């Protein structure tokens, strides 16, 4: 049985992250304004922005967690980066929660400002990591293949034996799809010579090969450009040095099967 899912990041993730960044920055700026202008209205504004930032951060964390477990390639440099990104954001959230409950009526202490400054620095680093995840690791990029094919991803729940992974008319030459079988991520592609199957994990730093491009029997990793022969798994260009695992496929009628 097959079920379909999207490889794209959760659509609310890039929208919701803007709110905690804006509200926490506003909290910081209005606290500084209060220190210089000694106007209680600034302190009240900072307090409301602090609450809004906490709510926004909690809401933004939900699609972030979904993306962490479903979209970021496992055992990759992106997974490590995403882990740090999540931990930094969590630390920022905890700091602003603690600071909110420590706010005193008409006072801002030095410790308060030091912690808030630290939180802003961590928020900046976390934001930079989030940008790197999108722009370098291409997490959440809406990919198109040769002939404008859309990335198709399927979760297959059959555990053993011959597993149907595609139909013969499903892909055009140089198009790929990603299938999840028993926790494995396997790319099914179509070359000029027929169907191929190989691990989705680039042996350099774990880039998703299904997110790369395939042409003339060679797949190129989107992260640093390593190239692999999709039939033998051999490295054709580095920085990867280790071949990828390939799998044999059989075709029966209009169906393509893999045996793991
Ligand atoms: S992860 Fe570096 S080339 Fe693939």
C-alpha cells in the first residue's frame, strides 16, 4: 500500500518564524528605550511584545519540529545544524519566559538586560542557521526535475519480499522519486537504460540525492556537487570518496519492484 507525503517543509514554518523574531527584537528595543527615556509606556509595550514573542515562538516551534523529523535528511550535516538551530531557539524561548516572569513594575535590572542581550545574540545565530538550512541544505525547497517533474515522495508500508516502488509510466528519463521503506530512504530513477535504485544519502555529508539532479546515468548531490554513477554507485566526482549503495529492480508488467 502507498501513501503520499510532501518533501517540502511545513508551509507555516517560514511564515511563523517571523513573529517571534519581530516580537523578541521589539521587546529588546523597547526595554532599551525605557532605560534611556524612562517612560513607563515603553516598559508596558516591551511586556506585551514579550508575551507575543513567547506565543509566536511556541507556534513556530510546531512546524519546526515536524520539519525536523520529516524533512531534514537523517545522519547529515543538516540534521546536526537543525539540532543546534532548535536548541538555540529553545534557549531563547526559555530566557524570554524567565525574563517575563521576573519583570518588575517599573524596573529593568542589569541582569535582565544582559540575559536579553544574550538571547538576542542566540536568536541571531539560530536565524543564520535556519537560513543556511534553506539556502545551502535546500531544506524546504520545492524541487522540479527534468521536464518539470515534481518531486514525488512515497512511504511504503510493506516490510519484506518484492515491494512495488513505481509503475513504468510514472517517471520520464532523468526524473526521480523518493521512497521510504522500513526506515530506508531510496531513490528510484529512470535513465536512458531503464529504472535504477540507490540510497538517498550522499556519502559526503548526507545530502539528499533525490533533491539533486540526474542526467546520463549520473546523479549530482545538491549540497557540494559530488557525482555518482546511479547503476554502480561509483563516485564520478568528489568531494565524496565512498560509493553509494545501489539496488536491483525487477519489472513485471507495468510495475517496478525492489527486493531489499
Ligand atoms: S553532502 Fe557534500 S557532496 Fe553531497
